[in-house]
C-alpha cells in the first residue's frame, strides 16, 4: 500500500541564461510518506533549495521547470492555477525558512504576522484569530506576553520558534524545514529541533527537512536523500546511511565533521611538533569590558556585552573562544581587532601598545600585526572589486610591496591558501567564486600583511560541512609555517577541539571555564560546559529526551 503524501518524479529545472541553460536539478525522484521526517541533504548549489521552490511553486525567473511531476495527495501541483496554489500553501504545505530575521517582517509585531496568515488563508478574525495566536505561541513554549513584540526584540531562538508557529498556524499536513537552525548556536539549535520533533509526534504532520549537515540529520530523520550537482546520489533509511552509506560522497559528508566527544581522532588537522609557546604572551587582555547603550538619549540603558574578561595568547598558539549567541565572542573579536573601543580594560601586544585600548586612532603597526577574518566571506569582500584589488590595497597602504612586486606576491599568497592558479583567481570577482573560495581569499588577505595574530570570527559557519575542515587545515598550516597565533571564535565545540590548543568558554559576557582543549572536552567542570559538550555530541536527542522525562517525573513527585 502506497502511503505517500508527496511524490516527485523525474523533476528537472534549468536557469535560462544568455548562453546555454544551466541545469539546477536533473531527474530527481522521491516519495515522502505520511508522518515521516524525510531529510534532503546537499551542499550549496546541489539543487535542494530549487526542489523546495518547485514544490511551493515559488521558483523565480529565469528558473523554469523543464520536466517531471510533483503531486501532493495525488493532485498535480505543477498544473494548478495561481489561485489554486494560494489555496494549498499554508493549508496543506508550509515552510520554515533558514533565517528567521529575514523571514519575519521587521515592522510588524508577532501577533500581526500570525494573524496575517490566518486572515489570508482562513476565516479566523478578531477574537478567534487572537486566541489562535496565543495558542500557537504557547505551543512553541513562548510566553504570550511576547505577542506584541517586534522581531528585533526577540532572541534568535525565539524568532525561529515564531516562524515555526506561523508555519503551524493552519495545521498543514506537510512542513518544509529549510535549514531552520543554521544560524543558531548548538544548545538553542538542539532545543528547537527537539521541539519540532515533539510537535510532529503530537500533531502528526510530515516533515521535509533540508540541510547541509548530514550528521545532524541522522539523529532524527527516518529516511535521507543526498543531492550533489543537481542529482540524487543516494536515498536510504537513516540507519543504513549512518553505517556508512553506499556512495563515496555520502561517506565524505559523514566524515567531514569531527565529534565533540569520544576518543580523539588522529590526523584530522595538522599539529605542531613543539607545543612550547614560551613565557611571554603575544596578546594580553586585562579586565576588558564593553557596554552598549540600547535606549534613551539622556540616560541610556546599558547592556554589558563583555564583563571583565582577561586572558593571554602566546606566539604560535591557537585559542578557541566558544559560547552560544550573545555570549560576547564577536564583541571580544572586535575589541581585539580594535574595530570598537572598550568601555574599560587594557590590551597589550608584546607588552606594548597600551594606548591602543583607549586611542581613537589605532597605530598602523597594530593594524598590520592583528588581522581579522570575518564570518561571512561574501559580506567581507566588496562585490565590485576583483580579488587583486582586495589584496593589493592593504599591501600598498602598509607599503609592504612596490607596485611592481604586488601581483606576483598576491599570486603566491592565493596559491598558499589553495587557490590555484593564483593569477586566474586574482582576476575574479567575489560572485564568481564559491563560499569556500571567498573565505580562502579573506584568509589570504589577512595573511598578506604577515601578521602575528589572526582573529577568526566564525570563519567556517557559513560554509558547507565538507569544506569546513579544508579551511581549518589552512589555519592549522599557517600557524605551523609562520608561528602565527590565532584566536578561533566559534560555537562549534568539535572544530575548536581539533584546531585549538586551549579553549575558553564564554557565557553572558564572562569566562565560565578555560583549559587545554582535550582536557576541557573530556572533563568539563562547569555545568554550562557540560551542556555544550553534550549538545555537540552524537546521541544528543536521546539525552535531551531523557532529561525532559526526568524533569517531568520530578515535577510529578513534587
């Protein structure tokens, strides 16, 4: 008996260009069964988002569906009129988008955005609509007092829960989750996924879960389909994929991200033979604090983003700063790079440059010695300039190379970070490169000035899992070859475990715990660190469910 709720057969899509059409999806076929969690996995450009847009009939020009069928409850979606499409969206199928801040209207309250869906797609209005909005917020564990709040007043996790509430508003049979937790830190991500699974069991809807993180999906999906270059390369039950899969690309994805617990795997990243970093710190952060005004002109209310943080970084050492969103990681990065000024505290580089802490104009020599690699490689590169321009400008500004020497040096630096041939990449614009290639350019730009310290702020979080280790290996090699010190800022405890020598755990702007990376992973002392390790380890869903059952049992006993 076929219990398929959604069927895709031989779907093909192309993007019309001035030349030959570009095929984004080629002969993709799969069925999704009633009540299951079906995972669709692939890197950027694999075609998974194009499949989703085809299902929702939201493919923008110049994309066209060139073949195949999509049916929901045996109804051909591709033959529906625009009015019929509107009637099946939200009622039969809805979507939770990747970035909640972009998915929500910044000028409408939570209440208005929920009621907008109810008004457009159902007959609920007035008190009935208001009651439904309250019910939905309670369902996703947000207090109804937040109904009249705007998106910017909510945390990232709360915004994502609101998007889930809107998707559930009309109780559709299918919900598409398109990278719903990518921008969230690991603890919040796990909580939201657990909530999604709990609601699915309670309400009985079917989930199509889109992600580039196969290891994450294998924790809760029933079946998994894997896409590469617009084609489906493997489709099987999760337990079969977990045991290794059949396709070599599947095996690459499974082994692409190390675990934050268990025995340490050898050979994942290059390590220096000598771990003696000396007695004299390269960077000394002393009692650094930063407060931001959030409201009021005469008596502004202040939020303490960083509170009396102190630590040292030695030459050639990699220090990981780990913590959830809002823990102060990126603020510390900007303070060290002197993109912002501290409220109080001192910053010493080689025991000198104390004035850099409070000076409005930072010495050019400090700018040269401390370089930063940002999270978003596309946002940190100017789209109207070539790679050559991005790398040449700081070299000429700091007078490190003459005009005649610049091009050859840039080619050398680009090839050092794996962009070969360097002369070809030097002529490219950012949009002509993949995310991984853009991040390599950003690293090359930072390395070009021969700094002594690089502050890498979430340098791999925007990248596909299969190339994250490649970027981390570049940083690992640079610290070995150039004795480069690195402050590696991340919410990915597994990456910090393998790249960093020491890990500093942050929460609410303060240091919770710090120690040698492997010691801290194997024997965390503070409860928050234990939560981070558990959330980043395989089996986190079972552990989370067990904790919830224990809490429920304790409450019943009370």
